[in-house]
C-alpha cells in the first residue's frame, strides 16, 4: 500500500523529512501560501496545494499520514479552524499524525532542565498559543497524534555564518542564558523514526545534547571562519526587535532522552560544533 503524507505548512522541516520519504515511494501533498513556492515544491517531487483556498479533497481521501507545521494565531490553530471536520473524519484511518510544536511551551526555568512531563508554564503569548494548539489537537478523537516540541532550528540557509561574514553579528550576553537547538536533519530523522515506530499520544523533545549560551555559538562560527569575534553586547542595553528580545525571556536546558530511548535515534549533529562544521563544509 502506498504511503501518503498530507503536510500542512510544508516548509523547512517538512521538506527535510520529504527528502527522506520520497526515495521510498511516498506520495506527499504539501500546502504552501504562494504559487511561487508551489512551483519549487513540485520540482522537489511534492504535490503542492496553495492553501488556504486550494482543493484538498484528494489529499484528505488518500492520506495515511498527517504532519502539521503551521503555527497557531490569535484565533487558534488555522488548520483545525479551516479543516477540523475533515481531519476528525479521517482520524480513525490515519496511521500516524505529527504536530510540530516548540519547547517554548515550558516557559522560563532559569537555566534548569525540562522534560516532556514538565508542567507547561509558557511566559510568552506565542508559547501560550502553542499550549492551546497542542490541547486542541489532543482533543480530536481517534487521532494517532504525536507532538514534537522543537528547540531552536538551524541548518542549511539558517546558520550564523552570513551575519558573521558581513560583520553584522553580535554576541548578545544575558547572564545565565541557555538555549537548546537542533539541526533540521535531526528533526527529519526523528520524524521518520516516529513514523516507522508509531506511539500515539507520545510527546518528544527535539534538541541536541549541548544546551549553550547563544554568544558561544556566534563566537564558534567566527572561529571557524577565521574572523574576529563579533562584539559582545549586554542584553539590557542591546538594540533588538521585540520578537528577538522575547526569545531571551526564557532560559532552559531541554532533555532529549526520550527520542533516543524510545525511537533509537542517534543524533547526526549532537552539538552545535559538529553542526556548524558540517554547514561550513556544505558551503564549500
């Protein structure tokens, strides 16, 4: 039987997963907001649907698997708002469903460790909307749902090298600040492992083994490039957008034991050093 994935918000992480599934004969329907991006997806072997507004009837009828990467808005989850009835109808016959959330649902832990059973105490509006969206997906009867809480994502096209080269990078320093992060290829391999070994109701943290201060990552990128260290700027006086500043409202170390123990995942890039080295090598 052909495996068919319906991917809502077929962006950076979902495209990495698709590159793993397509060689095995998967059929993938991916939604995107623009016709230009739809053409790109089609060249990658995806059946694109410009959505909202596009016709998803064939995708709903054929899908054996569902992946949701779209983020919630002030009015809730956009996929459930537009297609909740269709998803509820298809839920009993799906083999697997995945929802990409964020470690922001845990809130601030002053640099302490959090795991999948840690109470959800988001400290930002974005985090609160994610908690509400997770609950809305969990409320769908018979949906074989898996929730993936992603740390900060990096990978090809999303590394720090360009800003360091341009001389616009800064090492923002906030005392005690710790972030977890994950390479997009490790996101893809965790999703694939879960698809191969479904466990409906499971929640997984997706991050590497090395939570680190953000200024260390920028500094290491400069070291790899053989360029001077970007200037160190105190967080309190740094000029930052409200969005950028909000990321510093939370400090925590995220435990990734479950993806290893339950799914047998061995991270390709277990820390930012191996990840950045690989990115630079890929750039040639």
